[in-house]
């Protein structure tokens, strides 16, 4: 059998490299999982009969067993030592899998012995005490015999140095097998190709087999899915071990487990195949680097798999998306009637009766009961409303009454603000909520603020002048402004690098900007000067946003961590760590209790502000995510990435509920209309597209199976949902904003 | 190099130096297909500077080790130390997870009501004046360095004097009774300090409390505090060698 021959060849070569101490490998494995020293891939003491080197291996193993007082194992091993290791291996690995339920990482289907196989980090002396209580001594022997991190000299040599020349053969073998299985399983099993390929390549590079690595890459990189092209390109540039050290993302990839979701049947097939063939190298790699989340049910189709895959670390484990998320909105506070005196003239007859009731009703939340899906009012401390805030809210409500109802037959008008003469330097834009100010962040490290309304921007008077004004007068807020400083725009200097993120505070007093210099700056819009520089990220900060209630803000950047700050603390309050690559987009949920971060590792994570835990991991994009938007009712989220698709997510269940195809380039701007009926998306392809979200979210059917497994079949209805495409004159759209009356504002830099 | 055929003094467009050709090839290998032509020059300059720095460092290490020739170990050491200095990478994931776990354990602090603008303590803000005004008599003593209002002069933020936000010299205006002698010509601090008030100014500069009073004026609505100018103060506390520079700035101010 070819397998046996492979095995033999393997052994020949291993003899040569036996004694290499690949300490960093074991170190690496230490970092890998909670069970240190999982030389799972190694550990197969393939000792052909009578080879001197392999005798040594056996002796080492024996020693180890003796040391740990596993006498029965010793006997068994001695007895079987004369046989070829091949015969040993399959039963050993079988039982090892079945037996090591003590292994720290339990499979997704808890309790099922077979599923545990997928999670076996076969290793570790740490696991050994755990396996000791297991009844079958054979099991102990097996697990003891396989992982010898202490005797790593011999066996870790095997573990990482499965013969490099044979890697292509192993891979080819697997490829042939997968091509021969039934169609329904093939799609699922093909998921294995990519992580396997990457890990095998990285192992070759790590062990300094540069040539073999290059050949391996050339031979098989073309087979991978097209959406992994970027990663493969990065991989191809890493041909030496030193290259790997500099690349944090690849290191993380190597140490984290790539998650695959495979149905039980397909998994059985794979397992059986890999264990009856004696090239356990692949099996080792799978067990060490892959997390196979097994589910019961129909195997998924290629399209379903494609929809969810694409992220750097595979898909999300099912239990990653199981935590309860309070996606409801916080109740609006009651506004007292006396403040409405100003409305009297403006309101028409419908307005007058309203004044008698608390204004709260007009905001929509009529029920006094707590929405079960909404967080408690006091779950996170929020700033109380000041008088100016209450006035703002009243203005908001007045404007909201004049809001246009949008729909498929009533599309919004779009007003586009083009930044001229920006010379490709416009990197961030934001509008205030009432659409009175625009701020632009530029690559020359300036921040510029313009007034959209005819009212000019004024700075507050100096302290001396302020002491002269009449503080009791009604228009004191006007008097404090210095007329001499009135101008259409103001420039804010302070950063020392391009400004990548901008956000106005809801009360229009502050402006935040985040920059490549690693700081986030708070600017006052009364004096147009910088107030605070928040230092914490030491690397470019790609995005920042104020909370919808003010006071808190988040920032995310190159250091893969998103931080939650409060304006009056110079250090962050929360750190959200978990992404594998830069965080490119950060957004607050409308109730300010959750934060969504989109990253270059192609996942979106939802974090709980209260605890800092990651409550949702959403995969499916095939490129770094550059825009996120929450629907106004808090239930849904839209995300846009460099793969030109907009994906719609149901936050409560953690599922993808829609896919909007149509753009041809990165989507940098996403915004829901004020009532959530329309989603506007702006992209580098110089267009703004409007999508019908009511229809998109209506079509979602969630039965138990889909809710449990997350496999949703997405209808191909992008064309129906597309309500309109609006082209600009070579101006990429980088920001969108719906005014309170549902007029759509867009911004971008003219780029001829 | 091709292009010998053409007897032109200028290099014909087809002649690209070998270095540039190599750089173009590198960019292609890394998958970068669209770039402006200046990028090649920038990359070449960077390469030259990097390599030169490494080799110089390696020479220093070699002489330190009393070797005659620079060998591979020296180069390796040079690369390593430069890597740790300039080309750092973000912290590893497990470290970040651990730090985040600790940070996230503390509960969110409660928000005190009605405290005006919510800003960090003053020493962490950039709202303090980083200038002081000089009197006409140029009798500046370096003891003025004491008044250095605590500034965060770490990092790029405050050391770039690129903040020409034009503020009122309200320091002075408060100590003087009326602000009128101060001519605010928009762009500059033309602070004419009448000599009668030199004493006041001199006393005001070393005395931090006066300055402080101006800073936090609770009657001001919002955060309309002292505004920032170029960073002179952080240099005040430096050594004599900066004195000259300081005086130059004085001259500027007095104009």
C-alpha cells in the first residue's frame, strides 16, 4: 500500500533529523493551547523494526512512562514494541481520541467521544494526570506514548519535522481522497484544504526548509479558494523563519485554532480516511491547529460554506455566539413640558394637544414595561441630561415630526458634499447629528470643521471679555461668542500624522480625532482648540467614535485592541482584545452597551461594554471590514468590506441574514435611514446605492435548526433589494449621513 | 544598462538603473501593482538609509568587540537592535488578552453629575499654557523654569510645535485690570506690557498660582480655558544650551 510505503520513507528521513532539538517548536506549541507541549502532530513513534534510532525513541518513551509510574503502559509498550509502529498507530490514535476526554479542550458536542477527537491536543504531561483516572490503560499508554514534550528531543523532532519532502505527497493524497467522496461531503471537507495548506507551509518555513516550502507553495497555492488570495500572497513573501517573527498576524494564525464547522458524517469520513492511511502527519496537523466544530445534520452546501467563510481564523464556534445580547434601545427620558414654551408658535394644531402630555410618547416608546431585549437603564453609567441636552432633544423631536417616510417608492434625496483640492488627502469625515457641521480629517494631519448652515463658526470670547457680558441675559449663549472670529471653517492643528477617524459628540461640544500618531485628540468646538490627547495605542488608530449619549468613546487601531475611554479618564476603561489583525472600524450600538469592531482579519466582533467580553463573532466577509452600521432599532447590523459586499446581521441570534451585492469596490460608508427602512452604502466605485431593508429583514425565517447551527440559506435577492444607484463624478464616497428629516448627505473628495 | 545606443546626455526613459529595476521587481513580488513613480525613489532612499544605518551600527559593534572586520554576527546584532527600536510590532495576543482581562475586571466608574466639562485632571490635558510672557526688560531669569506648568511633553503630541491656535494672552489680561492695551492682532501675541506692570508680569510668571487662577475659571461656560501656543515651556526647564533658543523666542515675542 502506498500508505505503508510513505510511512517507511518517512522513517528513513526522520532518522537523520532525529536529534534536532526544536525547542522553539515546543515553545510555540506551549503558546498554542491551554495544554502545553501538545506535540500532537508528532508523537507518532514510527519505529520500523530494528532501527537503532527508533529503538532510542522507544527507550525514551519507556523511560518517560516509567518516570510517571505508568507501569501497565510500559508493559503494553514493551510487548508491542516489536511490531511495526504502523499497526500500533491507528488503534492508539483511536483510543487516544476516545479516551482523552480529560483533554482540556472539549469538542463542541460535549459528551460525544468521537467529537472529542477533533479537539484532542494529543499531548501533554498535563493531560497525563488527567488521563490517569481513565480506565483503559491502553489509552494511557497511547497518550503517554505519543506526546513526550519532556522527551521532546526525540519526538518533537518528529512532530514538526515530518519529512518535508513528503508534505506534497500527503497533501496530494488528501486532495485525491476528498475529490473522491460524495458530492455532499466534498464541499465541507474542502474547507480543510486552506488551513492545512497554510499550516503545512508555515511548518516548513519554521523548520527552515525554504526550498521545499517554496515548491509546496507553488504546487498547491493555486487550488485554494479565491478569497484567500491576499493571505496567500502574504504567505508567499514569508519564506524564512525570520520573516514570520515580524508578522504578528501570521504568528497569531499559527497559534490560534482555525475553526471549521463540519457535519458529523463528513467528519467521520475524513477521520476514517486519515487514520487508515498511515501518514498521520495530516491528522497531526489537523488536531493541533484546527478546531472542528461538529454539528449534527445535513452537510452544508458550497454556497452556504462560502457565505460564512473567509475570515482569518475560520468561522466562529457556535458557543461564541450564544451569549445573550441586549439589543433593544434604552428608554427615552421624559422631557418636561415647561421647556416646550418655545414650541408654541411653531407648532400647528396637532402640536398643541401634544404639549399636554409628556413628550415621551411622541418618541415612540409607549410601553412602561422594560423591553426584555433592552438593557437596564443603569447597566452602564450614562451621563445625565443637562438642560442643553434637553433642548437638543426637543429640537430633535420637532425635526422628527417633519421626517419624510422613506420607502421603495419614496427614495431620499441625496446631497453630496465634495471636498475639492484635497489631493487624495481626505481620510475621514463626520457630520453632527443635526447636520450643522462637517469635519474632515486629512492626511496632512489637520482637522477642518465647516459649517453647513449659513451660520458661521465662532469661537468663544476670551476670559476678560467674558467677565464683561451680562450673564443673566436670555441670549447669553450668543453673547459669549466672539464675532470677530467668525468664519466658515476652522482648522485644528495638533496631530502629527494623518487623521483617520473623526467623530462629533452628540451635544456638539466636542470633536474627536484619531490619527496615525497613535493618539486620540479631543477638541473643543467652543474654542476650537485641543483639550486632551489620549495616549494608549502606540500604533495608528484607524477609527474612533463617540457614544450616542456622549461621555464614552471607543478607538481601534493597528495594535488589534479596541479601547473604551471616557472623556474624563486619561486611561481607557475597557480593552477589547481578541482580534487577529488591525481593527479598522469601531461603532457603538444605539443603546451604548455594546461595541462592534470590524477588523482586517475579516471578522466582526461585538463586545459588551459592561464586562469587556466578546459576545458575538461574525464571519463571512472576504476582506478587511471598513464600515459598520447599526439599524436604529438596534436589532440589525450592516457591514461593508473590501470584498464589495454588504452583509446584514441579526445581532440577537448572531446570524447573517442578508447579502447585498452590487458594488464593485470597497464600501467605506454605510448608514441606515432614521427609521431603518433604507440602507445607504457608499463605495470607492464612486456610487451611492440604496437598499430596501424592510424587505431584507422581512425575509428572514429563523427556525430552530438555523438558530442552533447558524446555517442560513441566503436568498439571492440583491437585485430586488437595490432601490437605486447614484453615481458621482469620480468622487469616492466615504461618509453618509441621514438628516433628521431623512435627507441623505454624502461626503467624499473629488478625485479626478 | 541599456540605452548606450542613444547618444543623449539625458538617460532615455528606457534606461532604468539596476537598483530601481530590483525595487520594481520587489514591489511586483509583494503584489503591489499600482503605485506612483515616485514611490520607487522613496523606497530606494529608504533602503539606502536603512542599510547604511545597519552597517554603521555593525561597524560600531565590531570595533567594540575588537574585531578587525565586520562579520555577519555584527550585522545580525545591528538588525536586531534596530528592529526593537524602530520597527516594533504590536504586543502579542496572549499578552493583550491578559491585560484586557485585568482591565475589564474593574467596574465602570460612576459619573458625577453636573461637573461641567468632563475632562481628565489638568496634568493630562493640553489646556495649560505652554508659554509665558516676557517683559520688555529682558530680565528673564531661568528660575522662570519653575513655573513650568506640568505638560505632557512625552510623545509626539506636545513636542511638535504645530499648534498655532491663537489664543488670547489671557494670562496677562486678567492680571491687568482691563484687557484693552493688549492688541490682539489675530495672528500674534503682540503683548505690549507697560513697564509699570513689568513687576506684575515678573511676579506673575514665576508664580504658578496666578497662572492657575486664570486657567480654571468656573464662570466660563464650557471649556473655554487657556489656549495653546508653541511649546516653549517644556524647553525652559532644560539646560543652559537652550537658553539661546529661548532668547530668540523672546525676541520674537517682543516684536
